C-alpha cells in the first residue's frame, strides 16, 4: 500500500466522499421534487455547500495527532492537495447538476461558497479541532440563509447567499479562503485533548 493510499484511508476519505456524493444527490432530489426548476435559490445553494463541506470536515484530522505534527512527512503539500481535492470534489458534485433542470448555480457562486466555507472550516480545525471545525460555518450560513443582508456590511455578513459579482461577498469569501487554508496548511488541526479521544 502506498503512503498516499494510507493517508486517504486514515482520514476516512472514501467514506466522506461517498457521504458527500449521497448528500449532493439527496439535496438535488429534494430540490427537484419540491418543484425547483432552473437555478436553486442562493440560500439552498449555500446550505447544500455547507452540508458537503461539513461532511468532508471529518477528513481534516487523522487518528494520531502526534503523527500530524512530525516532520517525517511533507505535511504542507499533503494538506494543500487534501484541500484542493475536497474543493474539487464538492464542485464536481455541484457541476453535475448543471446538466439537469434543477441546477445548483450560478457556478461562480458555488465556487465562492465552497472555497469560503472550506477555508472557514479549515481555520476552524486549527483553532477548535476537527470535531468542532464546522460549528462556525454552520452558524454563519444558517444566519445568512435566514436574514438576507443589505448594504455593504449586510452583504459581507451574508456573503454565502449573495448574487454572483457581489464585491463584498467575494472579498469576504477570498479572505476566509486564504486565511483558513494558510493556517491549516502551516499548522494542521488542533490536537485533541484526552477527553476528546474517548
């Protein structure tokens, strides 16, 4: 077995990818059955992206925290590839719906939301640990879906549900992406306390 295969299996990659695929299919089926034709609303897209990113969150940490901090492996490049694969996986699932009558788009919004939420989750893994890294994305996205923002500040706070080309939304998503990914790539997930390992 190669090192990459062991890495993917230790992070529960196949199970997480299967769950993300099932989640994307379920969200599409729900939208199609509810009569959504054409592009779904921004809130539905944001909630679907949140669900897919949250499922992939489980792969951000391995079973051995000490191993994640050893210099024996090129962790920086593995983490970059890991996040790139997670981003690509979510976008492939969402792009597949563009071939149907019920579409998760505009695709530029799917890219913005996925990158921003993935960065926010990766940053959460550094600060809170892998198990809690989805808390902030969940709260922020539910708030954005429930309370549409107006004006530059409101649009920045509800960046996940804004229209394509919205500048405040794009800036917030870009900052979250860069800061979160840089923190995760350089430091990795926060080590669990002994009580969290039970």
